[in-house]
């Protein structure tokens, strides 16, 4: 049996959080900041590419324009993360990948193909229902990324990164509503 006196920490709540999360970001860890921003950069690029893929099969021009706008915004967010990484002296991830993952019916990870311009290799033989399922999965990935950014924002001790993440989160929450509307219209 462990006695309370042996696990008592004079750091209070911050010490408790440090022990639970063991993330140097709580200590202002430079490497963790760069790593988190690099993950954010890659994720934003992947979501943007996925949305570009979806713009190829959606049958309604006004929804195509809407999803392209969200894709452009996600690319803009990736650029913001890239600039912050450079500002902090970090390296931009070079292996963003030519594939953007998405789940298939079985729950396994599949991929959308993208050419050098970042445009999807749209396959007209993929049934509409399958494309809608992929869009829903990508929308869920977008929502999960937004949640991860909120968590990251709550852990950072850098006011500039907190402000950056807050602005991105506001945009992503609006985008989530817009993506939900698109899914509802094409389902």
C-alpha cells in the first residue's frame, strides 16, 4: 500500500499534471513545441488534401465551392503552423506524404491518391455512398484534430502559441459546422 505522504508533491496541481501527462510542453519544452506544431502542420495539410479530393465527386457546384473554401482555409492554417515552426527555429516536416489517409468500410486505413499539384485522383467508379462515408470519416478526423488543438492550447505556456491555437480552433469549429451541413445535403 502506498501512503499519501510518499506521493505528496509540493508543486500542487501543476506537479500532478506533469506526472500524468509527462509532457515537457508544461515545462516550456522547446522540442515538444516544435513537434506539436509540426504535427499540426502535417494534419492541416492532410485535411486540406482530403477535402480537395471530396470536391472532385460532390455533384453540386455550390457545395464544391464551399468545400474548396474550407480546404483553402486548412491550407492557410498549415501555412500559419509552418511560419511558426520557422520562427521558432524548427524544421518543416518534409514527409507530408503523397497519400492522405482515410478509413474504409472495414475501419482500416485507406488512402486517397494525390498528384503533384495536390489534386485528388478522383475515381468515378467509387459509389456515392462510399464517398459520403469517406467524407464523414474525414469530417470526424477534422473534429478530432480540433479537440487535440484545444488540449494542446490548454497545456502550452507560450502566450503566442496559445493565441495562434485559439484562432485556429475558432476557424475549425466553424468549419465543422459547415462540413456537417455539406454532409447533410449530399446524404
